[in-house]
């Protein structure tokens, strides 16, 4: 089942997110690929899975809370905010409009709420 509905669970490791190459204007090094799927909504909040393969990419964030399920990465912020070191089990929050650089050293998979 791909949609998260009432009174059920989703095994996130079983989802093939079909990662695609990162756009050339965002790819910085290593040819990263990203994949995503929407799992559903909670009130008006989107719930989904996102994955990035090893490499470096820039992004502009949306307001989001996420939990790292697997992999490792560093997220640096253009405004000088301290970098986040991400590992499985970490919970993080991103602010809408934040300019970031993601350096993924082991394919990172997260479940997000935005």
C-alpha cells in the first residue's frame, strides 16, 4: 500500500523511489540523484518519503520536519546557521526559503511532513 491511511502502517524500506538525476543548476558534485513519493496528508500537512544518493546538491527549502530513516549527510546553510550532521533516527526541521547545500555520503532516506 502506497498511501498512509487511518489504522495502517507503511514499510518505508520497501518503496522504490526511482531516483532521478538532480537538475544541473543544483548538482554540485558526484552526480546525485533524488526520488520522492507522497504518502498522504495529515490535516493539511503533506507526508512523504525522499531519498538522495551520494553527492552534493544545493536546494531552497520548504517549511519541513523530517526523520532520517537511513544514510548520512551534512546540510550546510548559506546564512551561516550551524551545519546539521544527519544520521538514522535524527529529527530535523527546515525553514522555508533556507538556501542549503546537501552533502550525502551514504544514500539518505527520510520521511517528511511539510
